[in-house]
């Protein structure tokens, strides 16, 4: 085995070097935002005997200029151009030019570990494999790095090399059906006559399937060596259309390939799972009625179906996606389209334990509940005791492990106004509230946390006010009470006054006016539980899922979207402070993660108003800046409390890390300016300036007299 050449061994970076271990093939299309980082990552790989073949696919931005500049810096970078024929053609053209023993197909907007190529190359040389796969995770410009891993280590055999014969039912689930975390021996691809498809989307699905079942030896490097940017601006992953359905043709071609190679019978179950996962993805991305009808006729009712969606395939009877598609096929085309667009997006993920019998309630009260057996009865009873009765309750049990669900059933057994939903997985308050919003039928919506309660006259008073002013929402006050009154550690004077208004809001105002005022005068309250919403005003707003402080951005968007807001005094909402709640949890990691996400989202909102000519934009920008400053302070307070291990687990995306870096600099600069201003405006400072401005002779005389 030839020893791989690494940094520091005196290898010249020359285009004439024929001892190329790995050819990197990278299609480039309008990647100016990310291209430089991707090229820098490749230029500084620990394995030096590489070539970097960049195929520009007719870019219209500055990507070609960047490529030319980097080609002058590193002679291993080779650039070729083609018309806009998509990534599949670019990869095929790059492969024809490649001189390396191995090839890898990377995207121009991803991030690569500096040892990625070396570790894959060394493992491939050691094992003699045709394909070597590493782990990867998604990263994002707008949120924390995802927890998903693209290498499914749990199903991979515990042996140095394996093939489809070892895991025939799961071979297509080994990794994502994309080539960017896989090193291929070049002669293996050529000998099997495998190419990428020349399609706008899905060009790599067939390539992946055909290579993964053709390889006799596959090995893995169970390390995260690359970071896939799953929301890159302008990437194909963020663009969808009816061309998604053409991937059915690709799946038919894969089936034909497997049959011709005599391997279909061996991997039939795995292939059907691949078809179902592909269909599930398509259904999520269909945007028009035309696409939905095309899908129904060309996929579910195809004359040459890949799967018979008749509900009778014994191997798939336990597959939820198969059950869903079989049921939807029986509905008929019109009902299929209606359900696809009007069914709540979370419906397939939850179980309706009990359904409300109220058709058109005035108010829907949404209660997310997780392990609150001590408190849920008091919370629900406060709704049942309301003096206003035209309401429905949607209680969402978020996979509680205690008796919360049983208590919900027992307490509401005889009340037909109650819907009980059970989530099979604990996904947090944001998800539970979204489930409630998807099911809610009321004209107005009220949120109630499952350890808090409402005064009996709450609905009656709030409803009268919101209807009187024809408002989109009415904001009200709350009162703090302590679960254990003598627990001094939880007592906080700021907390006690948090749910009270500092200023008067007598007349109804627009959401823009209210935000501009409240965000700058210390009256901003992000808790959605202190608001009765008109359901129409929040129809297109949802909570960010998977974080705490999920109220913050929802509240901002709802307020800014409101045409009319009214505010009333009165502590209708009774907020419990307890030691074991989400907000008082001693671990500050969830808080730091949530604050970071909110900072990023607030910056996006601020950016939208900077591009808006609305007369209120400057006030909105100032208010948003104030909220960002508050979030920054909260983030660093939480971050400073983290252990070393927790700080390491707070994996920031590149975008998130950059945001924190920028915000920290702004915060420090602003703090210095404000401190200087405060000092200069003080009486002591002004008095001191008088003395320092006096002539020295006068000061000496004054001192002499004393």
C-alpha cells in the first residue's frame, strides 16, 4: 500500500503531479456565498496528493471569478465550464477528467474536516474496498446544527468490510442516497458503467443505489468528517416542483438495473422501503393541486406501479407510510387532493384519544402537557370552571411517562368539549402547541401551560374586550405564585413584576405601534399565555420546535402581523414557579440553545424591515435591536453557567457561530459606549471636569486656603 502523503512532508502543490490519490469532483452553480470556505477546506486537507476538479455549471454570480482566483493560488484546482446542464452532467464530465485512484463527489456549499480525504483514503487502501463511507451531519445558517447523522451505524455489520449480502433488507439505509460522504475507487465505477443522471433533481439517487449493490467490499470511517449545509440559499434542496415526481422514473431504472444484475429478489424489501421513503419526501414537498393530481395518477394509480398500494403487501403491512398511501389511494383523486392540502401537518404523527364534539367553538384553549400529574387537574379544572362556556379544549400529552394522560382522560371524561391528543415522542412545548393549532376549530385561541391556571371570568372578560375593539389580539396581565412559598431560591423580585404592565395602554393600537413602544420601554412580554389571539391573525405562524423560549419569535411575528391590539389590566393568568419546570431547570444548555436560535431569527426579522420602506421600520428596527440585546445577555448568562461538557455539546452551525461572534462584538462596543455616556452624564464627572479645567494657580490658592 502506498503511503498517503500529508502536510509537512514537502510535497509541491503542482498541477504536473501524476501521483494523485484522490480526485475531488465538485459541481459549482451560483455558490458565491459558500464557495470560498469549501475550497479553503479542500486546499488545507491533510492528504496533499489530490486534485480538485471544479465544474462550473453555467453560474451567473461571482463563482467563476472565485474559481479562477483560487486556481492561481493552488495549482491542484482545475476548472472547467459547461452550460447549465445540472450537477449530474457536471459530475460525469469531472469523472472523465479525473486522474486519481479514488474519486469523491463533493458539493460547493458544504464544510469538510481537514482529515476527511486522508482518513477515507487510508481506510480504503487498508481494506481494499470499492466504497468507503464516513459520517456527516447537517448544518444550517439559521439554526443549531442538527442531531441527525447521515451514517446509519446501527445497521452496519460489525466487520471490516461488508456488502449488500450482509444486510439485504437494509442496504439502502446505510447512508443518505447522495455521494458526498462516499469515496469510490474510480475503476470500480468505470467497470460497472455507472453514471449520474442528467436531471435537475435526483441525479444521485440512481448512482447511489447502483454503486451500493454493486460493491463487493464496503467499509466505513465512523467519524463526522463533513457537514452538509441543508438550507443553502439557492441550492436545489431548497427548490421543489413537479420535477420531483420524475424521480419515479429513476426508481424504475434502479429496479431494472437490479433485475438485470440478478439482485432484485435479494434486496426487494430494501428497494420497497427506498420507494416509500422517496414518496414520503415527495408528498411533503408537493405545493400545487396540479402536482397532487399528477402524483395520484402517475404514482398511486400507475399502470406499472413500483408498489401495489392496495394494503395487502405482507412485507409492508407494518410500514406507516405504506398504510397511509394505501388509505389515501382509496379516497379517490378529489379526496386525496383535499386531504393533502387541508389535513393538519402533524396529524400523521399523533393519536387522537378523544375528539371534541363542538363544531364551531368561540375559543380553543390549547394545553401542552408533559409529566405534570401533580398539576394537570388544577389547570384543566380552571378551564372547566370558566363562566363563559362556548369553548373547546385541546390537551396535547407530549409523551408523558407519568400518569398525566390517564388523569386527562379521567378529568374530562364527561365533557364533550375536550379533545385529547397523544404524541408518541416527546418533542417539546413548541411541537405540542403546533399540534394544538393544527386541530383547533375556535375563532379565538388561548394557550395555557399545564401547571398554571386561569381565573374563572377570564374568557368572558377577554372575549368581550377583543370583540368590542375588533382586535386581532388582547394582551392581559398575570400573577406569580410559588409552588413552595418558602423556597427562597426561586424568589425573584423581577419575576414577581414580570407579568405586569409598567405603562398605560388605553387605546387600541396597531401591532407595529405596540411592538415599537413595548420593545423599547421595557414592557415586552413574550409569553403567549398572556394573549387571546384571533385565530385568523396567527393562521400562518407556528412555534419553532425543539427549543425552549419558543414563545419569543412566535410573539414577535404575531404582534407585527396584527392590525389591532388592545391591552387590559388584571392578573387573569396565574403563573406557577416551581423547581422542576422547564424554565427553572438547573441545566442552562436548553436555554443557551433557544436564545441562540432566537437571536438568529430576530436578525432575520430586522433585516426584512431594513429592506422595507414602511414609515414604522426605524422604530421596529430599534425595538428588534433592544430584544436582540436582551437575548444576547441571556445567552451569555446561560452559556457562562454551562459545564465544559455542556459547552462542547452546544454545537453551533457556522452561521450560528458567526452570529454570536458578531453580536458579542456589538454588545461589548455598545456596553462601552453606554458606560462612557453614563459616566459623562453623572454629577461627579461634571463636577470633576470643572476642577480639571481650572488653571493650576487657582487650584493652588484654593488648596492654600484650606
